[in-house]
C-alpha cells in the first residue's frame, strides 16, 4: 500500500514538506456543470436575473476562491497563483452552463486544488444567484481534467471537448 503523504508516523495530520522541490511551471484544468430549467438559462443569457449578471459574478467568485484555497482545504499549501481563467459554455439543448477553470503557477506544488475550488465556487455562485427561480438546479461533475508540471509531468484525465 502506498504511504499517505499527509499523515506522520504516529498517524497525525501533517503538511507535506516541499522545501526541497524545484520550482516549475504548473497548470491545472478543472471542469464542472450546472444543470437547470430552460427558463433559468434564458434569464442568465439575457442578464435578467434579479441578483445581477450571474456569469460575471460567478467568474469573480471563482477567481477569489482560487486565491483562498489554503484557507478552505486543510494542509493545502499557500501558493503564488500566476493566473486563473474561468470560462463558461452554455448548452441550450441540455440547459446547462459548463465551467472550465485553468490555473497556473510557477512553484514547488501544483494548482489542482485551486482550479477545482474555483470551479466549485463558480458553480455554487450560479446556484445561489438563481435559486429563487429554480430550486431544482444541480451542480454536477466537478473534476480535474488535466495537470502539468512537477515530477509527474502532464496528466490528462479527459480529452478536451
């Protein structure tokens, strides 16, 4: 069995020591989906939601969340994030908003958690801003789809679509 990196010899949690690792360019991409009623999607597209421009607010919330990741995830290293990009894709047929987040950094540890936290918070923000008209929305499939940099190199978990 592989040794758990966040547990010390006595079984207590610990932060992984990354001081000896070299700085490398790192990138991570995460995706998620918010499924809703067609009428809700139409309000989002036309910026007619009572709380404001849903996608702009969700984009800002996601970027802010990426920067706060070590405050939210225990033992997650605080890192200098070089860039966070959040893009939305609307699928009218499926009545969904797809979220794609790309985070980049040059450092000793990756930005996978930052990309996933940004995606999740962007999805939660969409839900929060639209719940008054659609309690049945669903946040689905927040996941890492690609990472690069560091010792493990590039790992692609799903093809771009």
